[in-house]
C-alpha cells in the first residue's frame, strides 16, 4: 500500500472550465510529481514540487499550474479546459525517506465534454 | 533529456509460458531504470528498478530485468506467467535521482489459458 491518495477519483468538466486535483503524499516524502496519462499512452511528466517550490516542468502550457503545501500535499490546477485534457492524472510522491522510488496514487480520471 | 522506446505494443502469451518485454532508452547522462505495472483503472506499481551494481535485477511477482549499457536496453522477463499478469507494463527512465520519470508508450500483456 503506497499511502498516496488522490481526490477526486473521477471528474467530468465542461470545456473552458477550471479544475483542481488533489494529492496527499506518503508520510516522509518531500517531493510530488504530476503526470498526465492519455488513453492508450504512457504517463507524461507535467511538473514536480520539492519543498513547496516548482522543481522542473514538462512540455505543458502555463494553464497547468500547481502548489505544494507545508505538509507536502499538492494540487494540480488546470484552467480553460480543453477536450484534449481528458486523461488520467497521476500523482507520485518520493524523496525524503522514500529513497529512489516514486510511489503513485490511483489517479484522477478527468473527462472534459 | 531521456526517452524510452518499448518495442512491443501488445504481447499475447499463454499461461505458464515465458514472456519478454523489450525496452530501449536514450540518454546523455547516467540513468536509473524502472519497470511499472498498471492494472485496469489503477495507478502504477513498481515491479523493479536498476540504480547501479548488478545488471540483473529481480523484482516482485517473479519478474526480472537485465540492464545492458552497450545496447541501452532494459528488457523485462518472467519465466512463467499467470492469468493475473494481464496488465499494461511501462518502462521508465530518470536521470540520477531527480524522480522525474520519462515513460515508454507501454506494452499490453494478455495472458490466455
């Protein structure tokens, strides 16, 4: 059991709306990474937060933004939703006592209609 | 930057037969290599990882992988599969210890009785 929890599990939004996804990292981990997994594809790195600071970003537009809180939980915000944003969004926690392994949550399935 | 190519998109296999999933990577720096498994509607679970040392790595559920630096490969094997091994398998790479993973497109393994 990884201890990484994501909410909500499923979400349906309309094009143009904004969405916030949440991730609670595993105890002892100080790094959270977010990934987007489109249907039938591998996960794509969105960005990473380390001790509340952004620590690297993938090839995603600025309407994808995030936060990390003092307890190392994190949020992913997406503005102006597009149909192509429909995907499984995965959060992974790592670092600190977690060593070299990234532990993934179950993901949030976002559908944009 | 790193990239990963999984050479087989789908691998059908009979129960108790061996299976090999092929993965090649490219990177200009030293890398860590990982294999993850994803069951339907779930997040990613780590099967095994290569950080350094012995090139033959053993993981959970009877899986093993061999790191070949000259061929930049990290193929996954299991000598005898079970129905429960039916899943999507992802090869991933990160540079050193920054937890930012680059994934392949995935290999769907279907085990038939």
